[in-house]
């Protein structure tokens, strides 16, 4: 049983280590993404609250429905999700979504990941 838990823990650490980093800055009433497009796979949102009140980060779309805890002013947090191609909504879920309604929302487009290279055909 212990071996199974160790293997599972290593798998989680490995998937987080391979995640694409995405910087996010939250402030009154703005969500700034480091970029608006990522490749399918694991993404770690590194979130900084540059505002004067608590904010959070939520990602929704294509089977993902996951968010961070509240992040206090000047604090940082991270959120790792696995995304597939499509369009996602990234927003602040605080205050019964009033932060989102005030403009704290962005779209994130996820493109297909790298495809394996086609095998080379031998020269004739």
C-alpha cells in the first residue's frame, strides 16, 4: 500500500513539474494573463493579487471547473489544471461573482498540444 501511495505522489509531482506556467495578476477590476493562448495539457496558473482586497482565480470550460481559495492583497497562490483544446473562462469568483461582473474575466484559448513528428520515409 505504501508503494502505491509513493508512486501516486510521484505522478502528481511529475505532472505539476511538466505543467506550462501561466502568470496571472489580479487587481480591482482586472485579470491580466501572461498570454491568452496555451497548448493542451497541464497548466499552472501562478497568481498574484496586486489589488487592495481579496480576489481568487477560477477556470471553467471543456470539463474544467476549478478555482483557488481567496488570495489576500499582496499574496500569491497557484492553481494547476489540465486543459484540452477549446475556450475557457478565467475569472474572479469572489463576492457572489460581482468581481466577475465588474470586469474580472478573460477568455483563454487552448490549442492542440504538440503532435508527434511524422516518420521520415527513406530516400529512394
